């Protein structure tokens, strides 16, 4: 698959969504200090939309006249892009709408897609305002690539789309519990990890996946690989024998956060879900070592017996009874059985 598609026209017109509440609440200040002039000088005509509440961007994207814009760009964390992508796929003309180039400027506390796009461009890892400026340049250059999107089915029958991650157990708990350290910016995940390590627990559930190579990838929805959630997985799926976990993390891009390189060999449109799980029995210190190694993407080299990695096309998670947290792109979704399938290169993103 040829990943690089085309360039944005010049001059180009973008609709820029800024979430003033994201991260430390500085996205608008960062726009004024770093982005506005950069876009003007590069001839990027843009209309600024400051979001007023959760799902505001999602609602606007459902109705916007897409013929007026060459790209939709968000300046926030990953949560706002999650809204925009789901808004596009909820449109009756989703097939056309999902081809709208998307751009990301890191203004939140969880800027994983921005970090991933920056990583694929081949330059060394940066964070904070340096990452913002780098993503600003990529936006001005306007090269558009395919990006994998993942479709998710919840037990209520709801279906949604994800561009980044699906997490359960340790990582999902840290994601949600660390909201209260949001004033710390991207460091909220480090703080959250240390707090959660102190009260490490086991999560019971069943995990199954369709390994790479078991089926050809199919373009676009519908989800041809997924059986109904109430029926057992087909015979070509792998049933994970363990049912006691510390975490399950399915990555669609490389970075889980600005400084967490969870899936080093992931690429924008590789057609894989990079599945990681850690089984129960791992010590606190070994788990801490995994997260420290993840800053450089070296966690797979630690030879930890409890960490399993597989490239998959679809997976199903059935958490045991009780309450818990599942996050999709860092946002909380309904807790219960969940099934996902990757759609290779369905979306488009401005990248390096
Ligand atoms: P962060 O990385 O800091 O968490 P996100 O982009 O993930 O930033 O945004 C966090 C949440 O805020 C998301 O659920 C998003 O939908 C929501 N949101 C968007 N705009 C607003 C707003 N104006 N006020 C409050 N919440 C908002
Ligand atoms: Mg977020």
C-alpha cells in the first residue's frame, strides 16, 4: 500500500478546532503564540472554532459543508480528534467524508497521535512546545497519508471508531485516574503510573484475537471479520489461555503518550492492531521497568515473560463481572464485552 497520497492545495483552507480546556488549559494561548502566525505565513487560510463543551466538535462535523475545507485540524489532545473522526463516520456521506484530510496540533495532555506522526517523520523524539512547532510545520507542508481506523462494537450494540488505542486494566485505569493531575500536562501519565503501581491489581477477563495472516484485510466498513458478540470466535481466532491480566493494550499507532512509544514498529496505515497484554504475576518492579523502557520503545527487549505482543486484525475482550474501565483513544466507553476490527488506511491524516 502506498501510504503517501497527495499534498493539500496551496493556498489551502482548514477548519481548526481548538479545545480551550485541553491539557493545562493552554491550547488557545499556544495557538496565539505559535500557530496563528505560522499558518498565515504559510498561506494556510483557517477558520478557528473554539469548542464549548464535550461533543461540540462532533456535532459540528456531522453537519459541516466539507466541500468548503481542504482539511479538518484539531488543536487539543487525542480526545477531540476522536470526536471529529466519529462525527465524520456518523454522516450519511461517511464514505466521502472519511477521506477528508485530518491534522493534529498537540495542545492537550494526551498527544499520542501528534507524537506518532512526528515519530514516523523520522526525527528524534521531542515533547511539549517543540512537538507543537514540529507538527505545525508538518501541517504547513501539507502531505497527506492514509491512516488505519479501527471499528469497535460494544455490547449495547453501539459502534464507534478509534484511531489510536483500546485499553483495559492498568493503562485504562491510569488514563482515567490521572485526569486529576491534568495540570501537570503530559507528566500526568507518569504520576498516574506510579500511583497505580502502589495499588496494583489483577483484572479477570477473556481475550481472543484474529492473528495477522489469518484473513485478508477488507477495505472499509462493514466488519466482515467479526462474529456476533454473543457467539464464540471462529476457529481461526487465537483464544488467549490466561484469564488473569494486569493490562490489555491495543495500539493502532506508535505512541500511547508523547513519551510512551508503545508500538515502535507501528506505521500509519500498516493494517495492524498492535496487541499487548501483561498477564498476572508480574512484580511491581518488573511492571515499572516495562513502562520506563517504553519511553524509548524498548519494553519488548526486556524479555519480560508476562508481556505478550501480537499483530492482529481483530480482537475480542470479555471482561469479568463487576465494574471497570475501558478507554478508546483515551476516552471512557461503556464497560463490557468489546470487539474490534482494523480497516486498513480508511482515514487520512496530514503527516511527514
Ligand atoms: P486532553 O489530552 O487534555 O485530555 P482532549 O482533546 O483529550 O485533551 O480533551 C479532553 C476532553 O475534553 C475530551 O473528552 C473532549 O471531548 C472534551 N472537550 C472538548 N471541548 C471541550 C470544552 N470546550 N470543554 C470541556 N471539554 C471539552
Ligand atoms: Mg484526552
